[in-house]
């Protein structure tokens, strides 16, 4: 794992963000009251967008070299 680049960091970030979002939505569907759920969902949505931008930038940087 010594070969980390922007794309691999973005993939890990987007995967964990999607997993966290799914867990929050599943808890809400089961009826568990989460006080900060809207803030958490907004935060994970922003992390997903940022990691997608990071993946695109990393791939362009890798292909340019």
C-alpha cells in the first residue's frame, strides 16, 4: 500500500461516504431518531462530490504524465 495517489484516496473517500450515507438512511427507515441526520447527510453528499472531483483530477494528472 505504498503506492497511494489522488485517485486511490478519492476512491476510499467516496466508498466510505456512500457507506455512511446508506447506514444513516437505513437507521432512519428503521425508525431510529438521529438528531443530526440532515447535517450528516449533507456532509456525506459534499464528501461524495469532493471525492469525485479528486478522482477526476487524479486521473487527468496520471494520464498527463
